[in-house]
């Protein structure tokens, strides 16, 4: 297959979005698209290029005072009668249009057309974001080539509909267990019912008042929810164990440890087992490149409520945020699409920011 990412295509981020969508790249099938992207980057005289699996890194080395990362994942969720792309009026439909080939197009367009940016730029086009994190290209690179991620600030071009979404909430899952004593239900007075004992656990969840926390102008809404309940032995047995799985989404002013302590407090008196947790990320909007970026966008940031790869940068001490042309509500939807105007706005904003960081 000839590389569809020709110079004519690269100069127009809208045409480039379609071209990227039309290279199928469902997770674990990113080789072809990574080959195309790598070839484009290797043609650019100002970039040094490297590759790990199907993750491609390209960087300028202009001796600028600060370095920024522009990152996007190359994979998509499975196609769903939405491949290849189609255009209806000012909308491009197709798998990955919103999440996140329109964002990838912005980064690749800049890589090909901005030889002399005001910051040094590291471009990362990575594999396998949409599946289990053991395959995540950014995680693999953090292990194998941590130097590729070193920067003063990072932008992930995930769908945000053209607003800045900064930081992200942490997430923690735990099992709250109640115990009882088995008995035949015909002689239930000889047992202790563990499912009934879970009533108090549910009451505490019902009474729980989650915090709302504002950091750097971004408002994070926490939440504590039961997500599963398991108990019962048979239709004639008083059950001796019940498990309520709870999920805390916590603002990034709490560490994972503090979040766990909080859940212990809420369920004081109960057996509690941590099953999974991931840290949040502070917005980090006081870094100089972040301030310049916000000025270029010209609108207030909002908080990212889900967990995103932004947290992987935060874990390395690199402030990071999400900013992309796609609509997050359309990600993974069969009618996924992106507005052509949002792609053009995004390209103009990034050009403004990167062409003259001292201009604000
Ligand atoms: Zn995505």
C-alpha cells in the first residue's frame, strides 16, 4: 500500500483526519498506521525519530529552553459499520474521527509543517490506549525509554470538544465484606445473615456526601458508589458472607493512600480489601508553557472527571492536560463524528501557541 499521508494531505489537518481514519487501526492492529506515520516523520529534516513496537516518537532538538509533548493514540475501538470515513456537510463520520484521529492529525500536521517552533516538541503517536493497560504504548515507553517522555508540559489530543480539560480524578476500588453464620433457613435463628448486615454498608453509601474540590480553577466532583454486590449460598441457606464492591472517584488533592484511608473511615468497623487503584493528576496549570497554552486557547479550563493517560505524565512530574477537537460524548459511538470547524480551530490554536510562545 502506498502511504496515503502525502505532503498534500499533511498540509490540511481536515484532509489528514480523513486519511488517518481510513487506515484501519483497531487496537493490536496498529502496524500499518504506525509505518505510515513513521515514514512521514522520517521525511522531516528537523525531527529525530525512534520507534518502540507500534509507538513512534519524533522530536526537535533546537536547544529551546522548554520542551513540550504532543501525544495521541493511534488505535481505535472495533469498527462498527463506520469505516471508512464519510463526510456529511461539515461533519466527518467514521471510527476514530473523535477518539482520536482528529487529534492525531493536529499533531502530525504540526510535525510536518512547523520546522521552527518556539518550544522543542516531542511528538508521541502510541499504540493500544483503548485496551488493557499492559499493552498501552505510553506505559511501555515509560518503562523502556523514559527519556522520550521528559518534558516541561504535555498535551494529550484526546477529544475535549475544543476546551482544555486539566488534571484527572483518581479511582479506587475496594471490597467491603460482611460476615455471618450459615444455617438452614428453616432454622434461621441459628444463623446470622451476612446479606442483612450489608444493609448498613448501603446506608452509609446512601448518606455519603461527596466533596467538590476546586484546584487551579478546575472543579472536581468526587463520588463513592457501590458497583457490585455478591452474596448468597443457596435458596435455603442463611448466607455467611456478602461483598459490596465500591468505587471511589477522588479529586487529585488526595493521594491514593489518603483515598484509601478515607474509604476505611467511611466503612469503619467492616473488613475492607483494596482491589485496584490509580492516582489522579493535579491540573498543573502554573507551568509556563501551560499558561501560554491557556492564553492561546483563550477559554477557562475544566476538570477531567475520568481517568486518562494524563495521569501517566503527572506520575513522572510532568504537568499534562487534554485538548482535542473531538466530542468526548461521541467517542466509541457508532455515529462517531468530528466537526470540521473544530479541527481547523484546534490547528490554528496550536499554531498560535507553538509558533510564538513568547507572544502572550
Ligand atoms: Zn482516546
